[in-house]
């Protein structure tokens, strides 16, 4: 069970760099470094395991270099202790090398490093992280199904093909790719219930991580483009949508490509360790994190600007309505814009990375996985244009079905032979529409 403690951590883009590493992987990494240090110490001191004194050892928590009898060795608290308790001063633990071997550590790890001082029990942590993983798996699955249905609807009806819906469709695709990349990453890294993934270092695995980061960054940039498009639409009187749309494509898909490729090249030359799911180098991580945080910041400014414009427009005398209805429409517009702009990401985007890690997991991974579902519902299924087009198509299908059934009932011989069937149906449909038009009032025709 311990290997599942932090399964979802690597999926969260804005988590602390160290916390993105699996806890077991940290111990595995420290153990490998410890063995190298011990061998170097043996070579330097001219000692081996059979020499007098205490041999170097890894006690499953930290590393102890070889020592002679009577020597006191002091080591700092392990890295993992500092991750779980960042406010705790980094203490130290000592051991005596006696003729009988190493003494017990003093003070004890828990006393010196305060590991469980403010932490929940391991079983509770295990249940917590597994619950978060289950939550975001359900969220991404629901979003993927809903977004796929929304894409089929927007692509199917030609009357819905406009610049605004094209931008929505690109945003939907970015959400779909993000969900797919999360599933692929979890399948590659955490398919086995052990920590063999700690040392995975294949081209395929690294390609999966590059694809994952590209999908996440693209999703953030298309959220930014949604805000930029709406703000430009409200500010500019004459807005050449078609010309700007190509720039949106370049920004939405091109900029993440550049950022992720630069990050991949830097990782290849300066930090080519593991499967690239661990980000030990903070400087390299900012190649990806910087543009994401920047897009969130700009989108938040655009969101405030759009709200100000909406307030001015709603308070205009031309709008009409009482004060309560104005604020009601403003509140509804604000709630609609929050998932479209991804404004909820600002809650933790600018807070210290070691603050509220558990809440950040639930908020950004658990609830954030349902964002695609909410966006698809609000901007496709509840869209008035989409509903009108679906109703029109439904009525057309019912009319065609009625005439087809009526034609087969009245003319079974022609219907069975198929001769002139389409011609007869088109004549019936045309005469029926002419009859309905002739019965309409003149004033309705004029409108």
C-alpha cells in the first residue's frame, strides 16, 4: 500500500517540485547515493567490511558512512522528513561506533526530525491519496465523455461553425487531450503496485511525460485564449475574427510546443534522470511552470476587466431592468466565466508551494478534473444556439419520418419498388411547405 501513497502527485502541474516525487522513490534515490558514498569512503580510507570499526550502512532512512571504533557520526534529517514538515528546523541524528557495532540513533528520528508531529497516520494518508486518485479518475472520465459528445454536436451542425465555437472546440480538444494524457501517464508509471517506476528511463516513458506536459500547458493557454477573445470582442468595435483566429491557433498550440520542447532538451542535457516525472531542478521546471503561471495571471486580469465592462453595460440606461435583475445577470455572467477562464486556479497559483498541499490536491486535481465537464455543459448543451439547432434537426427528422411512413402506407407498391420514391417524397414535402406558407398571415411573412 505504501507505493500508492502519492500516486496523483506527479499529475499535478503546480505542486512543489520535491513533493512531486514518490515517497518510496525518494528513499530509493537516497539509497543508491548512499551505496556510492560508502564505496567512495572505503576507497578513501582503505577499509572494507572486514576492517575493524563500523561498516557503512543504509538503515532504510538515511546513510551512515564507515567509521572507526569510538567515532561519533552525525547526519542531518532525511529529505523526506523536511518535505512533510517544512516548518520544522532541520535537525540531526547521531550514532556511536562501538566495538559491538553501531549504537542506536540518538536522538530518535521522530524526536529530532518531528516526522509525525503534525501528520496523519500512514493508513489515513494512504486512504486520502487513493480517494483523490479515484476522484480525479472519475472527473477526467466524465469530462472526456461529455467533451467528446459536445465536439460531435459542434462539428455536426454547420450553422454552429463560427469563430467563437471554433475556439470552444479547440478548448474542448485541449481538455480531452489533458484527460487522455493523465490516463496514459498513470498507466505507464503506476500500472504495477511497486516502485519499479522509480528507475524507469526509457524513450517511451519520457515521451509520455513530454506529451503529458504539452497537453497540460496547451489547456492553460486555450483557457487564456478564451479570455483574450472575449475581452477583445468587448473592447474592439470592428473585430476581424477570422484574421485573429489564426493567431489564436499559433498561440494555443504553438507556444506550448516551444516551451515543452525547450524543457525536454534542457532535461536531456542537464537532468536526464528517471522518467522525467521528478523535477529536482527548480530552474528547469520554471520553463514550463512560468508560462502557465503567466497565463493564469493574465487571464485573471482579463477576467476583472471583463467584469468591469459588464457592470458598465448592465448599468447603462439602454439595458433597462431594475437593480436586482442587473446584479443577477452580472452574477450569472461571472459564474459562467469562472470555469471558462480557469479563474479557480488562481486560488493556489501564487501561494507558497509548501502551504496547503492536501487542499491543493483536492482542489486542483480532484475538482479541476471536472472542469472539462462543466465547460462542455455550459458552452454546448446549455447554449441557446445549440439547443435551437438540435430542436430544428429533431423537428425536421420527425417531419421526414412522418411523410415517409405516410407515403409507404398510401403507396405500398411504389414504396416497395423504390421507383420515384424520393421524387414523390420531395413533392409532398414541397407542397406541404407551400400550403403552410400560404396560410400564414401577411404580417408574419413580412417579418
